[in-house]
């Protein structure tokens, strides 16, 4: 397994990845905005748009320490619920007493069955700590839980979640195949896997510029903003080592998912892969 320019063992890689995210946790959001010129926000929005979760959805966001996906999930579901209530208000007519008691019953059902939940799981305690702090500052308290866990060996029962997401996380793990098998295991039958990850740029000119930017500019930004050249050099290299679109699609199929597809964003700088559990 490669790490930086050297060859290291698997356990060493996991340890070093842990250190990288421990080091960058505090500056993670600032760096993310600086490196992607804020575009990572649009990519994450696109993931939610693709997911299009219904009220009541149970989401597991793996490698989700920043909370970025879970917060968007809560916003998305809330906006769907508000839209539905507006539509109901439009078709409102004076109710009878029977209607009122039915409405109360429905409200109870909504509260118990339709409450959406997101579990955020990350191997790194520091990343989770900063995610939780952000959740408190931004007032995302309801429906979220934070769990320390390894994507390769998830601390959850089988068939538990409707949707599994992993955003910019899977390229950091030691065994991608194990992560995919675990995703399959914890999803309910019919559940959906969604992965947002750096991929291969499709346009040769953009590809050339992108290589220059990532190898020449990003480690410098890492040094200037976070005084940490090495961590950012690792991040760039991990992007270049990650399988390209078709290869990753085949890996997801090998884990048992069906209807596996992907869409490229920003000329393939990143891609969203998705699939369903039988
Ligand atoms: N998903 C977040 C986002 O998009 O803002 C965070 C992405 S960050 C680049 C990668 C995250 O993967 C880090 O928080 C890191 O701790 C986590 N990670 C790395 N290896 C992991 C593993 N084996 N299991 C769970 N999380 C892992």
C-alpha cells in the first residue's frame, strides 16, 4: 500500500490516515472551501438532490465527521415537509370533529414513523467532535446521532438503514471491498448506496490543469493555511490512486448492488455512484 511516495503496511496506512484527519480536523472546513473554491458545497447539494429522501428516511452517513451531508439531509427533508404542509393548507376546508381527530392521529403517526434520522459514523474522534460542535452552533440537534466506527467494520446490525452515504471518505480506507460489503449489510433490502468521491477528469485540457493545480497548489495551500504540507500531499495522492468511474462501478456491483450507475460532476473531477440492495 502506498502512502505518499513510500510503501507502507496496511496498519501503518490506517494509522497515518487517522493522523492526517486528526491534524486537519480544525481547519477542515476552511481548507475544503479554499481548495475547491467552495464547489464542494455544490457537489454535496447534488448528492442530496440525487438521494431525494422522503420524510421518515433513516440515513447512515459514513466518514461523515464534518456533518455536511447529515445537515443537508435534515434541511432537505424539512423543506419537503414544509412543501407538503403548504399543499395541504391550499386544499384546506373547514374540518368536522371526526376530521380533527383523524388529523391528530396522523400527526402522531408522523411523529413516530416519519421522523427522519441520520447517524453520522466516522473513525476519527476529532472529526466527530468538530462536526458535533458545528451541529450545535448551526442548531442541528434533532434526529442526529454521532458514532465512532470503522467503515470496514460498522458497529450496526444488518438491514437497518434506508440510505447509506459516503462522501470523500472511501478513498481513505484500507479495503474498499470490505467497506462496500458493510454498506450492503447494514442497508435494508431496497435501500440505496450513494458515494460522492473524486474521480477521473474526462476532458484532457481540464485534466492537465487539474493535475497542475492539485500537485502544485494544494500542498502549498495546506502549508499556508494549516501549516501541514504532508497531509495535503497525501490527500492529493489518494485522489490519484482511487479507481476511475467504471472500475469503481464494477466494484460496487461485485459487492452485490444492482442498478449501479454514476454521474460525473464538474467534468468528472468528482462522481456520484449509486446502487440498490436487493
Ligand atoms: N464526509 C465528510 C465531508 O464530505 O465533508 C468528511 C470527508 S473527509 C475528506 C474523510 C473522512 O473519512 C474523515 O473524517 C476521516 O476520519 C474519515 N475516515 C477515514 N477512514 C475511515 C474509516 N475507515 N472509517 C470511517 N471513517 C473514515
